[in-house]
C-alpha cells in the first residue's frame, strides 16, 4: 500500500514538473535559495544561483587561473599596496543601466560595513579602501602588500543603484528582484518554489564569449533527495548538482546520464557550543566523541573517508599523523566520571541534572535525519539523553547563526580549493559556530595566512589540524564522494570544481 | 569471485558465428568457451595470479610465478603506471619551481627544489614547464653541479629491484646538501626497474595476452586527434552503444557458465575501462590533457571511486591526477591519488609535490566556504 501511494505521488510530481523546451535546463536543489544576494550567501545553492546572475572583476578561466571578467585590466603599484582596475565599458546591468566604478565601490563598502553584517566580509578584509577614479576605473588600497590581488577580487559585484543606501539589509527587496551582469537573469520565483531564469541578451563573457547556449534555466526544489536521481532518469530534470553516494551506481549505468566529479572539499561535523556548559569542559567533549562509533554512522549513507580534523584527506593541509579518537565507551565513562558525572539507572547526571544534549540539524541537510537519529541512538545507549531539533531555514539562521543557541550542531562545511578554515576556527570568526578560542590555533592560522611560500603554509596548517583535533571543538566525521550528474542531452559541459555554473554559458542542449 | 566461477566452467563451448571484432574479442572467447578460459588460467601462471591480475592487484601478481604471462603483464602495467606518475610528478615539480619566484619573490626557493627541478628538467624534456625552467634557471644562474644529482633514486637505480625501490619510497630523502625532501625521480626509477625486468618478447600470445585487457583496436574506430572533449565524448558514447549491444547479444547466447563469468567478473566493464585507460594514456602522452581527463574519468567506476578494483586500475587514478595537473586543476589531482596512498608509497612524494603546487597557486587567494 505504501509503495502504491509512493508511485502515485511520484507520477503526480512528474506531471507537475512537466516537459522541457528544447533549450531549457532544469536542475534540482534540495532547497530553494533563501536569499539571492551575494552579500549574504551561506549555502551552496545560493552560490550556484549567484553564478548564474552575477559577475566579478576576475574569475577562473578553464585552467583555474584568474582572468578579467568585469575588469578590463589591472595595474599593481610597485609597492604592491595599490591597484588600479580598469573596468570594461561594454557592460550593462540586466535592467539596461551601465556598469560603472560606482558599483564596484558600493559593493566593497557594503561588504566591509559592519552594519551590513555580510557573510562575505572576510573576502574584502584585504582591502583597506576603494575609490572611483573615473566612470570605468577604480583604485584599491590594500592592508598589506599583495602579489596577485586579482586572485582575491573574485567576489560578486552588485548594482549600486539597486540599493537606497548603506548598510545593505538581508531583507532588502533586491533579494526578490536581483539584477546582475551575469549570463542569466532571474525571471520569476514560482509558486512551487522553483525559480526561472532566462538568458541575458546583453551578456558579455570572458575572452569575447558573449553568447549563452541555454535559453532558460529552471531551478526545481526537490526536498526529497532520494527522489532527485529518479527525476533525472525519468528526464524530468536535466541536472543534479549533488548525487547521493548510494545513487552513483544506478546513474553510472544509465547511458543517458553522465557523472561529473564536483568539489570534494566538504566534510561533516558535529560541533559543540563551547560557550555553554557542559561543552566548555574538554573531558565532556572527549567523552561524547569517544562514545560515537563514526564508521557505524557513515555506513548507511554511503561511501566516504573518515577525517580527524578540518580537512579532507586529499588536502595538502591534512595531517596524516593525527590519530582519530577511538570509539571507546569505557574510556568515555571514565572521562565523564572525572568531569564529575555519575552513572545512575537513568543515565549520567551531575548535581542532580541529567546530561542532556540537544542536537540541532538543518532540515534540508541530506541524510541528516539518518545520521542524527543514529547519533542519538548511540549516545542514549550509553546513558546520555539526546534531544533532536530539526530546524527549517529561518530557524537555522536565527537560532544557529544569529543567536548561537544550541548544544551541538550537525552540519557540513564545503570549501573551495583554497580550503581556508580561518572563519571557522579563528577566535571570533564569523563562521566559528563552536566558539573555539585558542591563541595557538590563531597563531597558526595567522602564520598560514602570512606565509610567503607554500611549504611554510602547508606546515602551519598541518600543525593547525593537529591542534584543532586536540581542542575537540567538534567531532570530525567524514567526507563523502561528491558528484554532479547531467543528462547527456546537455553538451559542452565542463563543471567548475566549486562554482558549478561558472562555465555554464558554454553549455548547449542537444 | 573468479575462483568460484571457474569451478563451474566445465560445459562444452557454445560458438556462434563471429559478426564483428567484439565477437572475437577475449570477452567473447571467455563467455562462449568457459572451459578454454579455465584451462588458459591453469596453463599460464595459475589462478591466483590471474585472480590478482583481474583485480588490478599487480603487486601481488608480481610476487607469483616469475616469468608467467600474468606476472609479465603486471610488470608492464606497473611500468605504465609509474610512467604516468612520473608525468604528474615531473610536470608538477617543474611548474612549482617555475612559479616560485612569481608567488614567493621574497623567499628563496629551497635547495632541494632547485636541484630537483634541474634534474627533472633533464629527465623529462617534454614537460611543458621544462624549457621555461631551464631558461629561467640559466638566466638566474641557478644550477647544481653533477654531484648534487647523486641522491636521486633514478641515478642510483642500477640493478636495484623494484621491490627495493618501493620499500624506500615511503620516506623522504635525506641529503647533506639538499636537506630532507621527497625524491621526485622515484616513479621514473621504478618504471625503469619494471621495464628492465621484463622480457623483450610480448607477454604471451592469443587469449593469455589479451585476457582482461583492452578491446580490439578495430572496435573503437577512428579516434579524435584533437583535444576537443565533445569529440571525445561522442566517440566514447558510440563505443558504449556498441558495447551495450554486444553485452546483450553475448548474454543472450551464452551458457549459464558463460553468463556467470560475464556478469560476476564484469567482463564488459573491465574491457571498457582498460580501453578508455589506453585512450587516456595516449591522449596524455600526445598533449591532449582535456581528452585524457575525460577518458580517464569515463574509465573509473564512480560507485567505488576510492578503491582499486577490477574496473579501477591504479593507472586510472594516476591518469586522472596527471591530466588534472596538465589542465591546471591541480587541487583536483590530489583527490585521485588518495586511493593509492596506502598501497603505493611512491605516490606520497607525488602527492606532496602536487600539494605544494596547489598551495602555491592559492597563496594569494581568499578562500570561500559554504554550508552544505
């Protein structure tokens, strides 16, 4: 009966999604972007939409070297503290107004304005000032000498005229009617949570590539990750940005689908709120860590590599000498005893209060429910009371990002190829959800940031890996195989390892 | 798996008329003549060696009957594998050395890097960065005399067995002048060791020579000669269509034993992967890095992309790494090599070099992170 109902609902869903036009690409996301404004990007889904709509002064070419996109050229001063960037004069915003230096200056000032509270502020921290030299020329001043500032001038540029004044607010109307210089423009937020995009006829790409091969793109929200692969097989969507590991074999064997490796610098964690008792006690953190059988948690959700710190094992910064904490319930019990807890008939308690852990997870985290329930089961079997709190997007932003109101968060971080963990682990970092404050970690991250050569940076960050592991701000879990899948009807596909749609203007529908 | 399947291979052969090259391929022979397959294994090195060869576990084949067909074929595979690692290593190291001044103008390059780059540039004159490095080094007066070349494995490998070289590969080189570093010439030294031990004549003829190998050249048709990924994709899709039809045709006409071999040993997937690997190697060696990457990624069994298996040979992983280095996707090259780290210690040095290059290329960048 259950299966019958599922089939009916599946067919209904297929009918609702409908058929595609010849030059339409339909891709699935677990959740529609909460915000279409690059200043407030936190998720990969938002990053992908940003790539469709917006441009940057510089962007990756196909060899992943920085090449001018909205910039025409740049000139660095001999002391490397200033750079004059000449902007392209042939560019317009999608509303027809010209792209000028005012837009660049506005964007940088918005990013740096503390009242904006941009999640991207860290990307502009190297800029001390920016000013308009002419309509199509800006000058940047840098905090310290920069060798290749074009490698950092890769954040998305916003239209100054679309905002009344600084600071920019997350709730500004721009998020519903964004205007960019990118290859597609946003047409409509649809009632079914899908978003429609149309090719920007005024688009000017890098290297004189001005045409956009796909006329329409539709982002479909398909919350049930298990269903996304089926939609691709039924040709109801054309692209899956992240394939569940367990679906890889099925998709690989289908000749109408092609798999593409897509950013693998993602790892899962269960992070402690170290600003809150009892998680400020390292004995408690280590006890909870050693209670967990991490391979057993990973097994149901797919193949992956276990990790011991804040990098994936293929990272140059991964410290292969760091040993994982063992799964050792006896040692965990001893640690809790040493922390003042007693094991009674109804579990561990201290001063008459039960040891209770609330685990918060985003409702849209793929496989998050399986992992969280497994984690709950394991800890409860060892006398720790666990409450699960699945949060929707608004709750997640408020409770986790703004109020920092949680015991343990289960989540996943994804990094570009630079694997910069500073925001996550530096004291006061905007993404430091565990509130780790370790001067030695700060020193190592500073040393890595300031390193003038690759050998020194690698050494500093391998030490940071070990130190962060020892601090136990989180239980480092695993990295999963990460693939995108596209219909073979989409031709000319090359997928940027992080931004996915960066080279999509060259894609074509067969 | 192969052991259990072979135990059932006693029925008389079924021989339908050959229609096209695939129908006279090693796959067709195995499926239609299971008993011939079984006797071939017994008479050419034994089952254990072939079981390991089928799994691409070449190091264990290498330890079986010396001079047998699977042992010689494994040596050839290992030599090719080391050759691809050498391409990745040499190109990454020369790019690292070549880019040092641009990325780190205030920090002198380490002596080991200068010496390594000089020696590697001499050994791999075809590397894209070799000429640049030689010119820059000459202009800057950077160079080391012949004495400094002595520590490199490739210069000391005369007569050294591959096993001995491999045993030394998991630790950095210590040199009085150059310091502690990973010797970049180890893959080349290993390649030479495997080649020097191979017999001059081909490793067998007929089924033993072809078994678990590539598909007949004539199956593939005319391959693209440019580095156009779309052309390579079209070519690969046409090949897959023929293979799918062949697979169905073969299964339909096979005995129960033949069908069991076809499915349990994943014969078509193995032949497909070997063929795509060969195409990737050819593309890599002919400066078609984009197609090399495409073919190699097509060859990989993505559902088990972290392990060597009958479909995923070590060479596939090495090719993905080398092609990524060639096309500028340096960080992505490291993902492929992770699967080899434990079994092939010589990859650790390659990983370190490519890692240094990846870090160098990101020295001036701001990182980006996102949730989920």
